[in-house]
């Protein structure tokens, strides 16, 4: 479990670094819009939201199964 947490931290660091780099490029005058500049963080947030949703559903299902057993 600890390895997965470390991987998510590294992926977040990568997304944040890439976003900062793209924002600096945007501020330097390159013609990209703000959506493209923040896209790495938006993708990371979407992936994390989906993983949290899947984990929540799995937790609810497991809880229901345990309660049905008695």
C-alpha cells in the first residue's frame, strides 16, 4: 500500500511540475491557452476522483456484504 501512495505522490509532483512549466511558457508569450497550461493537473484531479469513487463503491459493497453475513 505504501508503494501505491508513493507512486501517487510522484505522479502528482510530475503533474505539478509540468503545469508550472507550461504556465511559465504561457507567461513568456507562447500562444497556448490557460486550459492547455493547466491540463496536467486537471487530468490528475480527474484520475484521482475516479479512483476515489471506485474505492468508495468497493467499500460500500464490502460493508453491505459483511452486514448481510451477520
